[in-house]
C-alpha cells in the first residue's frame, strides 16, 4: 500500500474525475499515481496538465525523443515505477530494447543506435540530474547545434518534470499496477539500482506473477 | 545571457494567457515565465501550476514558503532563494523561522512545531533518496496533517525541486517574484 489512500474513480469529486478521464483517454487506464493525487484535486488538475503536454507528439519535440529523456532521467533517479512504465511506452513509440539498454551509464555515447543529437541531449540530461551548475559549455554547444530554443525549453522541462514525478511517487510509496507484472526490466538489469529502497522494490516486482498468465 | 532567449512580447495564445495570469498573480512577468516563452504550451502549463503552488492552500502559504526554502537548501538550488525569503517574511514568518532552516539548526530550534519539523525531515529525505522515506516518518506525518495536506506538501516539495532544477538548467534568475503586496490568508 501507498502512504496515502488511492482515490478510486467512483469516489472521486468532479475535478478529479475529469483528470482521471483525461488520464484514461491518454493511457488506457487510471494509474495509481493519478489515484493518489485525488487526495488534493485542485493540485492534481494543474500538475498533471504538464505531463499530458509531455506525453504526446509536440508541441516542439517528438514523443520518441521525450521518452529517451524520461528513461535517462528516471533511471538516474532510481525510480522503478517510472522506468518500468516508460520502457513499455518507449518501445511502443519505437525505441527498441537494444537502444533502451544502451541508454544506461555512458554506453549511448558509443552506441550505433543513437544519433549525435540524441547523444547531446542525453549528456545534458546526465549533467542536469547530477548537478545543473556543472553543465559544460561543449554540451550546450552540441545541444544548440541540433535544437531550437523552444525545443530546449521542452527538453529542460521534461527532465525537471520527471525528476519531480519520480520523487513524488517514490516518496508517497506509489506501487506499480498489476498490469506491469511479468514485464522484463531492461535498464535495471543492465545496471542495478543504487538505492536500497529501489533494490527492494525491484526484487518484489520481479517475484510477481503476471496477471492472467 | 540565459541559454534560451527570453520572450518579452509573446504572440501565441497560450503564452499570452500565461503572461496575463503571471501579471495578475505576481504583479509582473517573472523571468522564468519569459524563459519558457519560446514554448507556449509549457509556458502556460508550468506558469499555471506555479501560481497554484504560490498561494494559500490546504497548508498555509506562510508555512509553504518555509518548505520551499528548505527544499531549495536541501537541493542546493538557489534560483529564487532571495525572493522566497522575502516572501516568507512578508507572509509573517519571523527572521528566526527563516534563518533556523539552515543545515540542522531547525532540528533543535524552538521556532517550529513537531508537525513542521516532520515536514522538513520529509524534505531532506526526498532530496537525498525519495525511495527511503520511512514508514515511521509517514506515521508521524499522518498524525499531524490530513491526507489532502500531505498530498499538497509532497507536491510542493517536488514542484520546487522541478522548478529549481529547470531554472538552474536554463540559467534563469528571479531575484523578485512578487511586485505586488502579499498577505497571509
């Protein structure tokens, strides 16, 4: 169980219900992280709009590219909940398992699966996650070679938003939904989590039997 | 010069709406909003989200500002620290309540209640490793605050982790957030 109750759709007030309907239209289900936010509907409404804006094509970046940023940042943040879900979403958007595997550490820098533009924004992501005060000038130069100002805003916002949602869900103890049981993790197999809490959650998750066989 | 060029006079609807909302709430358009101006969709959703956070809520705005300050300190992110200190003061916090947030002084300070100290503990743990917040701390938090307040606090802490990181990445400074008077509700 999480640290606060999940507010189920049948118990939700109209504002929360609208957020749930939007989430369901986008993701085919109401995830636990939405249900926990039903404890404060006025916050959920504004908060999730940012994620609805990220998880789609555009406005200035393609969804595929944003999934690379999400995988990189949430892996570095040791967020099992985010990484598991986004391995599936990224695959659906066309990011192959081989390419996903190469995103950990610095493998992507040498990997044939990545373009120079992608390598530049993954370098940026790593620096932003570790210390935004230490982003080297050559990283910015490479990013700016490939992306416009509006796209750079979208890149920075996507990394910041996934830093937020990782910490939000993990702090509240939001658990992966049964629908993910049986998923073969890619990133955490390539490089195990550092956080003892995430290690424990990963072991728990791996021991689950897929629902419906 | 920041990484992206600030937009002074937006032409697209979403950005214009965001600038108008920011003007109404803050009294002017903060630099972070202008930095996001080249991406009108995110300029709007992030501005509206921050406006919602920087106001009275389920938890008093005066205390929320102390949580914002502690979050900035815990994350080493000072993009708008001075502005939030000023805001915390204008909302009625004493100099002691603002100053004692530093390092571990809050732990032994008389300026805070146990309920408030439990929130600062949550801030520090989220900053270091959000996966390691103990059940014991959550029990204490739930004994002081209701579910809606705790959701608001978790959202607030992580929002300012997000906003601070985004602003630091883009090289934005907002030494002044509010140019109109604020008052505790």
